[in-house]
C-alpha cells in the first residue's frame, strides 16, 4: 500500500491529548493580559506555549519515525545471509525469513499503538499489524485487527482498506457471499476513495466463487469500460477471457 504524507493537523486533528494541549494554550492566550500583570507573566505565557508546541512536535516526529520503520520492515527483503541487524548489510532492511520480517515489523506497529493509541498513525499501524498477522498465519488475530481498523473514525481510507482485506479473507475462508456483501457496499459508497476497478475485480471473483458467472462478467466489463487507463486493465482482460471461455 502506498502511504500518504500527513500534515500535523491531519495526524492529530482528533487526538484528545492534542486537543487538551491546544485548549490549554488557548486558555493561556485568553488570559494572557491578566497573567501579564504579574511579574514575568508574559515570559511565562511564551514559555508555556513553547513547551506545549515542542511536546506536540516531539510526539508527531516520534510516531512518524516508528510507523516509517515498521513500514520499511514490512517491505523489507529476505535473504538467508541476512544479519541479526536488519540494516547490517546496507540502508535497506534485510531479513533471513519472511517470518522474521513480519515479526520485526509487527513489533514496531504494536509499539506505535501502545505509545500513541489515540493518534491517526496508530490506526495505520493497526492495519499494517493485521497484514503482518496474516503473513504469520495468525488469521483470527488478523481479522480482529482488521475489524478494529475498519471501525475506526480517524482515517476513512484505512477503514476501506481494512474492509477490502476482510473481503479477501472471507473469499479465502470459503465465504464468498460475505465478501460480496462487503464489496458491493464499498462499490456503492460514494465516499469510498479506493479504485473502483480494483473493488469490482475482487467482487467479480466473489461472484464467480458462487457460480454467478454472468454477474461476474457484467461487473468485469463495467470495470474495464469505466477505467480504460487503469493499470489493472490487463488483469481485467485475463479474468474476462477465463470467464468467457467457460
């Protein structure tokens, strides 16, 4: 998944700790005239604001650092000759096994959620944790993480991504009908910001798994015509060819 660089306002916009600090700052500013009557009051106001903003900046930077490290680990390479230190052979992380890679990245995402549980970055961390859990074969734990990411109110895109992965899990678990319901809801949702052709490709597979080949063909043709320049065009054509040959 590509990540989007977030502004501090986007990251902390719904963070209760951030809101409390901002409220405190505004209260100090509102009463600055009264405080200023005391000796050194103005300096005290400036100092309080400075330290509060420094705290916010530190939290922001550290949370970003942990998330970035976790994502780098998740996309790291695997080599049997890797060292104990993922960066022992260069600037890009290297692991001996896929399992070691997912375990290392999962630790970073868990750390992010433990230290900054109310931030938007923790929501992204939970989504990636679910992907790591899937990679480790921890399907029940992954589904719980995905459901929590799906139900979050801080990041709509992460919510939709979690739904998409949940739909895939349902298909793999032999529940294509449940996957169909998830995907149809997303396709019809005007607020869903994921590529429609990708969702429709997955929906077609859920329909095909239920023997609904005609419906699957219709959905694939819609996706092909609606996104003629999509990078998925070749895959859509392959799926169409396989269905039409039956």
